[in-house]
C-alpha cells in the first residue's frame, strides 16, 4: 500500500523558504526540526490527516554530511520552490524494488521522536529528474501531520510535468486522482485549498 505523504519546498535558507510559503498561502508555518544525517532542517504545515508540507534547507549549524543531501539541496540555488513530493509505503523494500533505478537505498532516519525509513539516492537525485516521488516508511506510531495545527489547508491537485510523462505515470507507486502527470518541461505545481481560497505553489 502506498499513499501521498507530503510535499517538499526547498530553499537556500529556511527563513527565506518559510517567508515565501507563508506569503503564498497566507498562513503561518508550524515548527519543524533538524535532520542530523542530512545536515538539514525544516518547518511544517499540515494538509489534513496524514499529509503535510515541509520547507527544507541546509542547516548552517550542522556539519556537512559525507554523502549528498536529499532533494539536490547541495546544488540548490534561486528562490524557494516546490522540488519534491513524498509517498509513504508500508513496505519500503518492496516499493524500492518496484521503483525505477535510482530511487535509492533504504536508510533508517529520525528527527526528535519521529522514526522513519526512506529511499535515499546515492547521488541525491530521484528518477525522472526528481519528478518521481521519494519513498518513505514511517516506523513509529508518530506522524508529523498529527502534531500540526489544523489550519484548513488541503492538497487539491499536484501537477507533475515531465517530457516522458507516460513512462513516469506508469512508474508511480500510488494511484491518487489528485496527482496529474502531464507532458512538458519538468515541473511541480501544487494547488492547495486554504481558508482564503485556492493558492498555488510551484
């Protein structure tokens, strides 16, 4: 079983990313934490039960890890933008075995009281130019979405554009009508319902 878990907005700094998302959605982000294994930190926004959005950036207070960071953060430049989406599974090994080459190896991770396993690519880059989702398996009883305040945000649509749209669509690990794969230059565009109406991130 696989299902949408969360969106990742990458930024050069966490502060810059938080400001950009808060302005785009008209709502404050909640707290997040640090990821010692990757030398990154984040802030979060709930999208309803079992779903959320994270703003993620390199943590300047953390040592650089001896491996590439996830979501190509070592190469990130420019304004904050939606770079990745993450799908949860209850069998990470099986999901990685069925995924396209380059989806990563299973790595045990933790942030505070949260425990999970994730497919981490050796070069930090996911298949289909990062249009393919990162794969995650939560191993503890806790999920970040449950601790976030209810602000009335919901993911309405995630448009995933890629030149090889048909192959990407066939490779996706979950069937969710909100995830729309279209041909075109690689891009992610999220439509999010908020108390102020629908807002967009890309």
